[in-house]
C-alpha cells in the first residue's frame, strides 16, 4: 500500500514571527515667498509616515518567507516586502520570488528602521525600489562581496500588481568590502545599474525635500507635502540609471556617498539626462557604532551601551548630509508641455540630524533641513524644515 | 578598541503579543412615517461594526508600544491606538506619543470590548476621541486618582494624519475614587475639559441613535444608518466641551452618569451652545461583578463563574439607559443655511440591554432602543431599533 | 460577600496563532482576433492573487474564532473568514456566526491553498460563497457524512457588510463518503442547494477563463483580466442553484466532477436558466496522495515524501480539467438590453496543470488553459493562457 506522504508537523515547520514598527512624525515648514509661490504652501504635518506589520519565518530548512504591509503608505495597506526565498537553488545562489526592494543603491538597500536621517537622500528618486519579480543573490569572497540581479514587471503598483503587454525592468547591485579591520574599521565600494521599460511608456521623476510622503497619495484629496522637483509625466521608451557607492567607518563614525546618473529615452527620439548625489557623515557621541552588515552591504543601527531610564541616557548621534537632485535637461519634454521646457528643477538639501536612541528599539530623531530650489518658474527659492520622529520597532 | 554597543537580544526584548476582537452586528429598524421622512429610510443592516488586530509588547523595561488597526471602520483599515509609552519620564509621569483616545469622558475611556450597551451614549459625539499627539498621564493618591493631559493635532483622519498650519487641540481628564469598599463597593467622581481649534475652521456634530456606524463611511456610496441629529458643517473658530462624571457600584450593580456642555465659537462671531447627558444602570443576574479599573478610572467587564457549555449557562446581565443630545441652538449657523436655522435636532434614547457572556471572551448582546427625535423639519418622530451583537476577543 | 467571577487567565485561554499565505502569479495571454474583439485585449499580468493573514484560536473549551483578511483582493484588505464557532450548541451541532464560505459546492469548499489548479472551475460563478450570517453544521454517521445549513444577508460586500430591507439567502450542502478503503481509496457523493433574494433585486453572473481576479476590482481603473462570459446586471426576484458532486480517489489519483443548474426569476416575470459542470483528474507522479478530509467533505493537499533540497526533488503532480459555463438563455433580459438578448455567452476551458510541491508549505504551479468562447457578438473565439504561481503558506 502506498504511503501517504511525510508528516509536515513533525519537522517543527512552519515557523512564524510577528514584527512591526511605526514612524510618528511632526513636520514644520518655513518657506520664503518665492518658494511658496513655486511649489505651493507646504502645510505643517503630523502623521504616521510608516506603520508596518509583518510575518516572517521558515517553512523548510531551505525555504523562508516574508510578508510585510504598511498601513500608513498610500494603498493603506500597501504591499511592502512580500516574497518567498529558496536558498542555494542549483548551487547558483538564493532565489527570491514576489515583491521586494530591487537591488539598486546603498541608501535604498538600507532599512528605513536604520536610516541616519528621517528620509533617504534625494537621488533615491532614481531607484526603481519595490517591484514584483524574481531575484538571484548571494555573498561571495568569504562574505566580503555581495551580488544581486533582479528581473521584474515595471511599474508595480502599491498592491504588488503590474499589467500590460510591455512593462519590464532589471536591476543589479554589486558591493565589495575593501577593508575590514578591527573596531568597526571598514571601507566599502559598490555600484549598480537598472534598465526599465515602463508599461504605458510613461515615466515620472520627482521628490519632496527629504521629508513626508514620497509617493502619490491617491486616497487623500489634499497632498500635504509638495514635490519640490518634478519632471512631469514623460512619454518614455525606457529609463536607465547607474550609480557608484563609496562608504567607510571607523568606530562610531560613518561616512557614505553615492552618485547617480540617469537617462530617459523619450518617445520623441531625444534623450533626457539627469544626475544626483549625496554625501553624509555621522558620529555616535556616546561611543557605540553602526556595524557593517556583510550580507546586505550596508551599515546598520547602533545599540546603546545603557538604556535610557534610571541607569542611563541611551545613545546619542549627530549627523550631517549634503544632497542634490538635478532634474533639469534641455531635452526634457513633459506630456502637454512646450518643447524644450526644462521644468524638472534642481534641488539641494543641507541636513543636520540628531538621533536619541533610548534603547535598541526606540529612537527619537530630529532633522533640520535647508532646501535650495532652482526652478524655471522661480529661481533661488529657499525653505527651512524642522522634522521630528518617534520610532519604535519590534 | 571601542565596544560595539549592548546586545539587545540578551535582554529578552522586544516582546510581542497579537490580540484582536470583532463585533458582528445585526440591526433592524421600525420608523414611524415622520421619522422616515426627516432622517430617511433606515435600512436593516448586518455588518462588522469593529474588527481589530493589534500587536503590543515591551521593547525595554520602561518602554512599551501598541499598534491596533480596525478592518471594519471607514479607512479599512483605520488607525486605532498606535503609540509608544515611556514610563516615568523625568519623574513627571508616563508619556505617550502617537495616536490614542484623548483623555475626555468616562464612556469614551471605557473599552468598546467592555461596554454595557452596543454603543457608547449619545453625548460621546462631543468627545474629540482619537487624535495624533502627545499625552502625559499617571495615577495619584495611591491609585485612588488618575490624571491625564494631552496636546494633539485636530482633526486627525482615519489614517492618523493631520495637516494644516492651524489645527490643534488639548484635552484633560481627572478622576477620583471617593469610596473603595469591599465587595466591589465603589463611588467615582470625574471631570474633563477639551479645547480644539480645527484646521480649516470647520466643525460638525452629529450622531446616529446609538447603533451602527458613527463616522463618515467614505468608501461606501450608501451610508446605511442615518444621522438622527446633525448640525451640518459649521464655520468654527474653536470647539470647547466640559463634562462631569458620577458613577458607583455595589457587587453586581453599576450606575453611571455624565453631563456634557459644549460651545462652538463661530466665525460669524456668535457662540452656539449644546448639551447632552446619560444615566445608566446594569445588574449581573448571575452575581458576577464589573471591577473598577483603577489605572483607567472606568468599570471593566465581568467574567462568568462558570462558562457556557456542559457545566453552566455563562453570565447574564440586564441594563437600562436614558440619554439625550441636544444640538439645537438659536445661534447655530451651518454653512449655506439661512441665519438662525437651528437645524441640529434633539434626540432622546431609551435603551434596554441584555448581555449573555458565554465565557470571559465571548459575548452576545441584545439592545432594544426607542428613539424620540425633535427636529425643525419633523417634530416628535419615533423609531424602534433592535440590535444584536456577537463579540469574541483574544 | 459576593465573589468577583472566575479568573480567565488561569484556564490557558484565549489562544492565538498567526497564519497566512500568498499567491504570486504571472499570467500570459494569446488571443485570436475574434476573442480580442469580443472580450477586449487581455493584458499580461504579474500580481498577488491572494495575500492573507489570519489569527485563530480558542477562547474556551467549546468556543473558537477565526479572523482572516486578504490584502490582495479588492477591498484591500477584504474580509475573508471572520467568525466565532460554538461547538455542540444544545446537542444540535456546531454554530458559526460571522462571515464564512456558505456551504455550497465541493470546489468552493476546498481551500484555495489546496486547489489542484490555480483557480476553481468555471461553475463556481454560481456559488454565493462568502456572506455574513449564521450556520449550523456537523458530521454524522461516524464522520462518513457532513451536513451544513446557513442563513445569511445577500449580497455581502468585501467588508462583510450587507444592508437593505430585503437581501437574504440560505444554502445547504450534504456529503456522504460511500466507500472508505485502505490506501486512500475513497468514493464521495454530495449535493447542495441555495436560494437567494438579492437586496436591490439585482443579480449578475460572470467569469474570467479560470485565471486572475474573479471579482470586481473597484480600486483599479484598469481591470486587467476581462470577464469572458457575463450576463450583465439582471433585475432579479431571486436566484437559485442546485448541484451534485461525485468524486473518488485511489492512492495518488483523484477524480472529481460537479454539475450545477441555476435559475433566476426576473422581475419581468420570466425565468432564465443556466448550467455548468466540470470534471478533473490528478495524479501525483512521486506517489504521495491527497487525503480525504472527513469533517469538510473535500480532498486536501499532498505532502512530499522528501523536501526539495539536498535530499530530494519534492513532490510532482499532473492534472487535467474540462469545465464549461453556459450563461446563454433566450429569456435573459439584462437591464437596458433589448428583450431576448441572450448575451451571457458560453465558455469551455481545457486545462493542463503541473504542480511542484517543494515541501509541505511551498508550491509552484503551472497551468496551460485553452478557452473556447461562444458569444452572440463573436462566435467561436479562442484564447490560450499560460499561468504560473508561487505559493507559500504558514
């Protein structure tokens, strides 16, 4: 008689862990008259920037899963990382299927729970970020290097769906840990490339000044934080970006920089070119350090020596960043705009940050941002932004 | 060499517990002709009034969190209590940051899982309820008193967000346990005040007859339960309410009453005044009692001596309530209405309730409500409402 | 002095387990010109067909609950099974209150995590499926039979809500295990009936060709997979369906068939009649078998002898299905259409399936579907569909 099949319960699988975190933010704007005229009156905001719950675990020795939803993002809830991982498939590497952050950019690959500032730097606007598809990835050289390549449908909406007879993309990122000394002494080099053929031949590049919502909030009629730079909708054949990463750390100090160069081949035959970059430094005053995460090729969070409470003051960190995003190009041709209308704008941000980590899982962050904006319709406008965040994760 | 920081994993933090509950309701209406004419034809409804999942836990000895979403409320899911608590901050008290029920009103502070009736009393329409902000709170006098004060953005939407250059509020509630005798013999006195400057200078007060949805259901085109009283949108400078609470218990009997007085300073310079109150009594036939929760200043649930099943019949409770909400005022000036149009209406409800608690976490509730409505457009109309609920919580 | 009531904490209740699963699909269409003309151009899709999280547990020895939400379905999240079960109520049977799959149809009662193909067969379009209401159910004859009867509000929307002064339905299903031999040798007979009076007197029957979304996707402006057959909205007094089920298994082989007959009494006095059926066979090449689940009256999943990985190749299954759905009827009178306009269409699908189960909780499924469509506006059109799915459940 035929046996019925293995007993899955005996193996201790599947496992499940519930995790989550939220970012409760308060943002205050002070714009000069030129800035209010060109981008509109930015409202002061108190909001949940992110609020996520996830389940993760293993269903077998070599298969794991992750399901994460954001209840604060447009979509409410939006699909975040929702995928299954099969380890060591045919000795090539690990395979990931579902929606995930496509491998491109050091800042984009850093978890939002471990960012030095409230938001990623301006050039993150170039990254394809979360899409539905398939990825191959692994470490190499005894965990001194990482590689990843992904193919996906593009663009994927906030529910993890993509449709259309066209609409595909690919992205790749490679990193190398050049130096790996004692006491958090590291030197990191990385680079990436992405090619995207958007379904509907429609592309748009834009960014807020490193605060607030970064995506279209289609459930609200009022969008509280305006985009400071914005190409408008472009009729695009494809959209390509390359970037280079350079970073290093020594004890409680970390420095990190990236440069991005993007091209959009427009349906009218011309190519528009954009670029952006950032450089940031941070220093933990209380002496803890942000470790280098070898399997991800990014720096992580620091954990206080002593928690805030009767025994201590927690951990304190200061940080500074310069970033810019230049979306001006003479060949830029937004749909419905006159030819040669280089309307995207160029934005520079200077940010000073103060982070108070009460314990491993609670952090209060404070950012002061000065934004310099150049747009054809309003040159040389300025805005000052104060932003505070309470973060707890579990 | 610098040490890396503490190991968070060793401390047993963070902890996480998943909780939830739902309310499955069936509501049947019988309106007289005048009532149907003035508020519209109320449809019979079967629905999930509330359906919540939450994660809560501690991330350190002195820091805890709560994340709760409601999948049945408008917003689907809506943000409920989403906050981080830091205990004993600088010896002042506990600090709460995020979205929470602002401290105002004994009925509003009672958990919906422990309500005597299906819904809170009519004057709850005056409470600011959940907003995003910061709260200080603690107990005093050896847990015989509680105090709480909160500042917040107002109004906060169902996703926990608020924006606008104006739009702030504050609320406070203080309670005192005057008598704390044996065998659930208690006497409670309390009071509160709230001041709110709505963003957009827009305020509205309204209520259904203590059944069904109590908030704008913007995802449905058909709103099944009509508002019986409704001021319409008011152009308002500010909105203030004060209330007093008096309650007591003796064994299985509980009595509770509140009075509310509200003023709205309208942009036209006039002040509109409203008031409301309720008084309710309940008695557990099977002898269990609702304990007084000292740290919250409210009465909780009763737990049956024997569960329903082979061994017993569970716990049975009867209850009665009178409540009213008077939204008429000669100075009321809804936007777009002629001056002096006192259109809010006055509503009185008589409710009889029967609660069958099968075990600590399962309850069937039955309410019969007779609603008396006076509105300018239709005086002296009546409606009879039968409502049943299945509740399970975990 | 009165005792306070039992201590619920001592009993070990409530319990809670978090579960979930997702279906990440890729679908590719090849339509002939006639098919593209009559149903429109079907777009290639990559999407999350289903993505669910649930909490389940017990709150007492005889009371359990289930709360499940789908983050991919329209509604996002949609209410799935959300109910409380009370066992052995008054010796009649088990009682279920809330939203659940109404008892009708063997395919509909089979969990989507255990389907042989990506989607249920075409005639599932006749099943009322999930509604809010109350159900009585149990097994009989020493678990050789099951019975279930449910009364509910109809139709229930994706949030578990129904309203209207009319709008009720009932459904029932009975099954019998005729033969229960060794080594998964079984013979199953079943049948069901459902009567529904839709609120608003509005009914609609329709189906995609066994791929993609099966319900109205009201959050997307573009609905990627067209309905191949569609009656249009019918002004209906009531909607009735009966069905018969016949199925059997022998070791790794399973065969299953159902026939459905439906009538709609239209408000114009005429009755429209429809029918559909399917027959399917499956065989697990690696020898495992799909067990018969006696308390549900359906076949379950097979579990590989050896997991995919170093030790093995997992389990492999092949399957075939023929199904049809005939929505043509001379008396069909869609709202706004001329009398006698038999517009529903008749669809036949031939499906070949290949399932690779890596372990008990991970499966990759591949379906090739050939769809034959007859509609008045375009006779004899064809479409070929390739669909792949990654499923992980926990």
